[in-house]
């Protein structure tokens, strides 16, 4: 039986190794074969890896071909990383207005979709973008969602268990097309003039989330200061300019002047407030500096203009030091819901000015009134215009504009349930003695939690951690990138944070024993089979010790392949059945399903055999287990000498003959803690109980 099972495992693994996705790189001839009947394909631009596309109007004989659009590979423009940490490559055809004319999948390395059927799912998802544009607001729903679209919005069906992949494609489309539309016209004009020079994306032209007025104000990107009539009059009290506003006494609280202040040099603010002309003016004058917009409106605003009225001036200080302001010659309409007669000023803080935009600064408006028979005398009153968009507010705003923040918002209830589960688990482990007062009580806690781990964390939340998380992170860091691509999967991030915390306190077993959905599934299958009379077999300790080294060999092979044979890494990680059993609900090609079922079958005969002997993720956590700071499982001096009860009943065989717990192999089932408290199973307690009973037996005197 054992040999047959091992042969089945080996044959399934070999079948998995047979599937791989090849790389694709297009040449001009490939693009011509694809589009030649519809377009004239120009040479790739020297400064941008894009093929310009031209068309002739058949109604105009001899007409020169007109620029119609662009064709490109997305990986050359915006290599947005998917779940694997590697970019998804798309062939994109767009017109000059940003309409998606064609989208085709060229290559991907997503571990969940390596087989032909999986690749077809990603290709079908990408094909939905045909007919949409960069102006569409796109919402990605579930895999069975009905597709709908209009001139502004579109609902697309997602990919089962491929949330990160789908969002990576969506971001790839938006960023790559925006980049091409921004840079390609300039590259066409200078094509061949700077051979070998590659243009880079101007970040200010893309990735800008559309924000309305309420959102700009709630984030403190725009600050509003309102001055009432009485407030201004009070500031001029005691000067000869007092009393200029005759209505101040009768309407003291009425609005006199309203100011809006915004740091428009930041693209997420400037692009949402200024029109295209205004933004071009700001960009042309920044030269590495910053720009402040001050909008002024209100009844008294007009009174300040003219030869007899007065004027306004503005000063800027930081750390008590005055900083020079240079006003632009721009006073046109901005996207502010204010009086159409509002006056808009843009001030430039030059790059050579010691101004730190991330720290607090003081902007002040000075109101000047003229008085006397001839308007030559001036009185001045100063009012602060506070602006708080700096420091943590700016950081928070950048987070809220990130793709991952929207995902976390939509999954708030799942995140809340996961945190509740982690709180329950922490309580169980901290109060282990009260939870394990009896084996029955422990089962009542552990079995429901394992059921939640499989159904909730695994199948519902898609929170199965994987060795792919580690390999993709290593590859990303080795290439000088960061780990932000992981943030689009909140369950993964939260669980990894829980793993790192619990490694310090309890060891690797907290995840492997309680939070791993596939591990929990194995244990539940084993317990179910035990109820019907099929019991697992205990491996001899010598063989158990040797077999546990297999998983470290698997881990070493995967990590080494990252440098020695990167293409093999994608194949080697398929030794994990997690994706098939948990992420894809066993709906996958037969070799993957057979391998997952074989691993579950192994757990029937060898308790959690995959976890103990094969799992590379478990091996990686075991390697990190020395981070654990103390041994927390209760032991007695008699444990191991002479008592061997815990060792003989430990299904994971992680207790040595001397009674010590090997925490790197312990799954924290707490069975040994329950035995340690049971005076019917723990030998030292049994002996103590006998001595106590003997001591209280009354002595019978001889007759």
C-alpha cells in the first residue's frame, strides 16, 4: 500500500513538471502579420518601444498615411507585477485617443494559472478591455458577474482566485496606455534624433486618481479660511482705516472674504484642480520647486481692488524664517466650487529656497486699506491661512490613492473576521492550561477553529500562504524592487504579519498547526477517517527523523533555482497542492488535482504527512524557528525520564526521548499540554495521586 501511494505521488509530480509557459517577444514582422490587413506598421520608435500605426483614407486617393494608433508590449512600458512577482505581458493596440482596440495575453507567470485552461482564463479576462478606454472607470467583480459597459463605466468579470492577477492587468492597461499617449507623440517628433536614448514615464501624467471637491477638502488637500465682516473690522480697530465696511455692524457674521489654499505642485492635487493649461503653466515654472494656489472670493474681495480700496499680499514662513514667493501670471478658472469672480493666484517657491513641503509652514494674508483724503496712507491687518496637508496627512493620502487601499476597503469585513480569529487563537495559546483541562474541551476548541481555517481563511477569504510568496519576494528584492505588489492581497499581508509575530512567541507551529488551510484540511480528513476506523500509522522515529529532512531539500532546490534556473522555479513550486485544493477548489487540470488528492490520501495513513515531510513553506518557517525566544509548552523533570506518554502520543513525533519539545517540528496541537494536566494519563501526576491516597489511608491497630 505504501509503495503504491509513493508511486502515485511520484507520477503526479512528474505530470506537474511537464507543463510550463514559454516567453514571447514580438518583432515587427509579428505585428505586421497580426495587423497588416488593417494598419501600416511603422518602425519601432528609437526612444520608446512602441510601433506607430498608420491608415489611409480609401476615399482620398494618394493621401499620406495618417497616424491612427500605437501597438506595444505592456512589459516594455509598465511591467506591473502580478501574484508571482513577475509582470504580465499584454499586446495592446490603442488609438491616439486612448481607446483600447485590442488586448491580447502574450505571457504570464501566475502560479494559479500555469496550465492551458488557466492561461485561457487570464486571456479571456484581458480580452474584455477591447472597446473600453483610459477614461472608463472599471470595476472588477466575481468570475460569474455579468459584464456591462457604457461611455464612462464598465463592470468586468474577474478570475476565480485571481484577484491580484486581475488587478495587475487592470493597472497594466491604465498605466501603459497613459504612458504611451503621453510620451509617444514626443518620441515620434524626435524619432532617430537621439538614437539609443530611452524615454521614461512622467509620473505626474498618470496614476492620478480623480477626486471631487469634497474628497479634496476631507483629505485637507484644499484648506478653506473664511473671514467674517466683524472679524476684519476688529483687526483694523484702532487704526484710521477702521469702519470702512459699513455693513459690519449690522451683519457681523456675514462672510466677507473666503480663501482656498492648495499645494498644486503635487500632481494628485494640481491635476484635480487646474485645467490642462493651468497644469502646463505650473509644470513649466516649477523647475524642481513647489507651487501654492490661493483662490480669493467674497463680497469684500471687490472692495480691495481699485485705487481707493486696498490690496492683498501673501507671506510664507517656515521655522520662523521668511521664504520668497514668486507669483505666476495666471488668473483663470480652476475647478473650485466658488464664485465665478474668484481671483486665483499661483505662487512658486523656487527650488533653491530651503522649503520642506513635508513639514508645517505658515502662509499669511495681509489686508491693506487705504485712508485719508488722498489714498496714500495704508493700514494693514494680517490673517493666517493654515494649510495642513503635510506629514502624516500626505502619507495617508498617498495610501488612499494606492490600488491596494481600495481592495482593503472593499474587504473590510473579511479583514475584521480574520483579526477576530487571530485574537481567539492568541487567547487559546495564552490560556493553554484552561483550554486543555480535558481532551474533550480541547477538541471543542480546536476542531471548530480548523473548520474555520479551511472554509473561512482558505476557501472564502483565499488566505492560503504559499512558498510563492517567498520566492516572488526574494526575486523582487534581488531586482531592486519593493514588496508593494503583495499589498493587493490583504489576507496574505495580515497572515504573514501574524506569522512573524507568532514566530517570536510560539514558533512556526502557530501557522502550520492552526492557520494553514491545507494543513487544517489534512488534519480534519485524518480525524474523520479515524472516526470510521481508518487510523494513521506511526513511522519509526529513526525514519521519521530522516524523512523530515526531505522538506529542507525541497526548499533548498526551490531557492537555488531562483538563481541557477529561474524558469524551473515556477515548476518546482507546484509541489505545493495549496493552490489546487484551496485557491481553486480542486477545479484544475487533472495532474494538479491528482497531486492534491494524493497529498490528502497520504495524511490518512501518515498523520499530516505532507506538512511533516514535503512542505517547503513549513521548512522555511522551521528554518526561522530559532527566532522563538522561549519554550512555552509546560514540561516536568520526569518528562522523558521515566514518562514517555507525551512522546508516544504525539502525532507529529516532535518530542524527543528525553522529553524535550522540538519546536521547529511542533504543530502546537496542545495534546501534550492536555496530557500534562491529566492525572489519569501523566505518569508524574498518577504517582503523586497514589502517594497522596496512600498517605490518607487510616492505620488499623492490631486487635
